[in-house]
């Protein structure tokens, strides 16, 4: 029996509204900050914010339409939907189930959400790869979709300037030739306190703190270490070295984290994809957004070897090595 592999056959993304620049954000929320301060420390110049009433499933729907079109697949061919999100539409049903309905898919295929914060897309891609390689499913939509603007404290200048909204998606299909070469996933819950939303709804009331809270310095140190380690892990698993990479696409959190990770891996800066300057940190959406942007620009294409990696609250982290 022939070995089953999985391969990305289409990418898509969607950003709501027009870009909101740093000066516009500062003015709108009367922040004690400046464009220079934000750019120097984060590399972020603009981000997109979803208008009231636009949910994660709406952003995911637009990204999926573009991904399916790129893959040349009708929505009815999809038998697996995984949505990576920390900002779902509802407590339940899942955002994936709502997305399935919006896509008009009624074939009883699998649909579920996955929550690993900024590592979510890599986690979802690794899970979808295992579904497909098992032979149980043939065509998956893997999505990262976030409306992080809904969980930001607009009085906290250290966090509210960092994040944006958006969605990215890929079509992952069964293939005779390897597309996903290796994946690695990790978590360490003992670090949960340095990045979290420590609240919940109970009895119709908010219990705890409903906003994102972060220890920026602690996150930076942790992220740079684990991103370098997990990149080496998937390269070793595929018997490859970093100099064989065509592109590195890390989670777009902070330009300093991206630069430090590339430096640790000895990957030239020109091979490291950076979109955080105009997307901000879109959590689980950041990697597929960046991937779709460089694919559609023609910068990245068929035959390229690409390493995707993310780290997020939990703490979670992971990487996926691809041949496009």
C-alpha cells in the first residue's frame, strides 16, 4: 500500500477594513505613546481591526474562499475543518462548525476548533497532517482566525498596540509526494502566568480579568529560546540543516523576536518573512497570513522549502517543515 502524505495546494487570507496606523490608534484611544516608540520596540506600523459584528468565522470564511479558489477545489470536497482561534464566535458551537455552515458544506465531515493561541495554526496543521496520513480524510481546510481586538485593554499601551485581527487558511490534501516533511509540538503550562487572559464568564458575569495580560520581557526570552530549539528539532527530523531552507516564516509577534530567532538559526535576514509591520500580531492567524502574502506575491512558490514556527500563551510552541 502506497504511503499517504499531505501537501498544501492553496493558500488564502483576509484582513478586515483599512489599516489602522500607530498615530491613528494612539489618537483613537488617547494613549501615552508615539509612533517612534512602537516601531522601535516592535516593528509594528499598522494593523487591521474588525468592525463591531464581524466575528472570527466571518474572517475565516473569506480566507477559505480564497484558499479553495487557489487550490481549484469546491467547498464540497472538504472533509475536515480545523480552526485555530483564541477568540471564537461563541462558547459553542465551534467556530469551525459555524464556518462549515457558511461554506455550505453539509457532508458530515469533521469540524472543530483548536486552542493553542499563537502556536495554533502550526498545531492545527500538524493535526490535519496526521488525519490525512492516516487515510481517514483527504481534503482539509486549516485556518487561523482571530479578533484579538475584542480582548484588548485599550488603556494598556504595552499590549493594545501589538495586536490585530485577520485570518489565513490553507487547503491541505492527500498526496503521493511529501509536502509536510516534519512537525513538532510542545507545551509547558508552568509558564501560563506570563501571557494570558485570566478571566471567564460565570453565571452571566465576568469572573477575573477579561483582558490580555503579558510580561513582555519574560515572553521575549522564552520565545527566542524555544523557537530556535523547535526549528532545529524539525530540521533534524527531516535530516536537513538551516542552510537548506528557502524561507523561514515565524509567528509575527515582534520584529526583534523574528530577528533574534533567525540569527540563532544562522538564517539570513532576507530569508525570514516579516509581515508584523503591517499586520501586527494576529496570533493564530499570523503564520497563514504571512504565508499567503508571500505566495501571492510570487516570492515563495512550488518547490520551496519553508519552515513555519510559532510560540504562544500556555505556553505552547511548535514548528512545521514544508515542501511547497
